[in-house]
């Protein structure tokens, strides 16, 4: 039997064994981050269609863009968890795992015999992370939750808009991603504690809790003033000037978080007198007179184009940026210089461009990525290496519909 955790990945988490029952986004993003840092992640997927995101267009070859984005560096095991033999295989894998991550509604894994209590009986060192929309003890725990639901309930959508406009969700699926990010924090903290005590534990993360914990100064505005923050679009609720300002041909972001930057900006505008104007000299004065100050700034900035202002703002050391679309962001020199996009070869999809993880250790980013797997591509190897299930026994499991082998999804095939 081969040692699980030695799947050829390098990084600070090399040797950690992760059994991933999660799907869609909250969960898969967490396990991808762990895999980027070297953990050996076995992704357990339902037979036939696998993770639901495998069917989300557009596709490159047989792979969905959504699945590609969240599932690099993992090994896919197609397994019927609703069958007793499939559930037993999952339990056998969990008995050797360091970490289990799932994102079903509370109670689903218990009904499958795969909840924390059941798995911890055979593996007291197991760290079991459950990501859900609302967590246990919440009056909403049985309510289905997706990113937009968490965003709506967190207050984020109420401020993510221009004044007077309808509420809008964040373009990033931050509700899902926040759950994943805090899951990574939680499981790594639990690994550290296990190194000290020898005991695993259950880690619980709710998407709504995660977003509410990220409200930061917005929550404190409410606690201090008793009033909910109001939408200000790209502007800041308590710092002026800050946000998108119109130019002759577009917009430029300016962010004066300190008095030094404000004074630099006033000189940049050829209006140094603004810095000493009693209406604008201090933070609270600029906030109280926001409309008057922003009107003066907008009138001046509309006289010149975006390129002019980007150059001039840099010259005067004022924090600034153009507003890029996603394609422009991915193709900008910073991304190339930092090596944030890599190309990997997939046997059926061809060359895939992937965004790499952002964390560097000793100046080095993650090891080169392994391509996202076809559904069940590693089923035979995972069961052979970890559970010593040989070819004949494996073929029997396939014939009985317990385990799946790689095949193209019908949705992807139709798209081609």
C-alpha cells in the first residue's frame, strides 16, 4: 500500500491528506488553496455528473470554466456515497485522512454515516471542517444558501451600489469565498493544535458568519452611530476624496487615506489652496463638505483625459488606478511579472491558462499546477494506493455502480 499524502506536490503542506466532499464553490476553493500549498487532496464526486459545476458553460474541451477555476491540483474519485459500499470506502479513506472538508447542509453527512462523530471514532486525529450557509444553532440552518443569499443577509448588498440605485451583489462570489477562506484558517489552526495535543476536532464555518465578520468598519459605523451605513458607490463612507472620479474620457480611482496624500492630490490638481481651505483641511471637514469638494475635483479632472491623470497622479505620489476589465487585469504587466498566470497541458482540453495562488514562501509561489481532473480520473489510483484495492476488485466496484471511471460529461460533449 502506498503512502497517502505523497502525490508529488511540494509546498509547506506537503504530506497533509485532505478528503474533499465539497462541491460548487464554498469548499472547493478552500481545498484548492490547501492543494496549492502542497496538500494531497482527493476530491470525492458523485457518479455520472460529478461536481455540479462540471456542467456550467462555457467549456474548454470537456471541462467547464467553473470547474477549471476551482479544482486544480486535486485527484478525482467518483463514488456513490448513497450506497453502503461507497460510504464504507469513504469511511476507510477518512480513517487515514488528516482533514475532511464538506459543504452540505447540516445533517446530510450524518445521514450518510459520514459525520464527524462517526469518522472520528476511527480517526481521533481527524480534523473535520463543515462549511454551510448558516451553521448549526441558526434559525436558518435548513434554508438553502448560495453566495447571493449570504450577501443579501450580510448587509453587503445594501452598500454595494451608487446612492439611489437598487441593491447589487458583489461581482466576486465573496460569500462563498469567505466561507472557504475562513475554513482554511480554521483547519490550519486545528492542525497546529493537533500537533500539540494529538487530537483532532470539528471546525464549523458559516458563509453568513464569514461575511458578517468581514464588515469591519461598516459594522462599527452602525455600533458607534446607531445608523446603518448608506451606499456611496466607489466612494468611502468616512474618507474624502476617495473613489472613481470622471476624466475627459473615462474614470480614474483616487484614494487619499491620509492627510499627506490629500495635500499631494491638491497640488496634483493645481489647486493647493484646497488643502488649507477650512472646509477641507481635516478628515471630518472633508466628510461634512463632501459634495462641495467632490464637485470641485470633478470639474477640474474632466478637463483632461485618463492617461494624463494617471501620469500626473503618479508624479505627485497619489494612490490611483485605472479601472480595468477582467481581461485587462489578467494581461497587465504586474500579473506577468509576478507569475500569477500559468499554462498547464490537459490531455483532452489542451493548454489551460490558470490563475496561481498568491502566497509566496521564501520568495517562491506555488509549485507548477496539476491540471483539473476529468471526473473519476484517479479513482483506480486512489483506491489502489490508499486502500490497496487491486484491478479486479476495482472493476467489480465499477460494474456494481459504486465507483466511476473518467468520462466526458454529456453537457460538455453537447457544447463541443
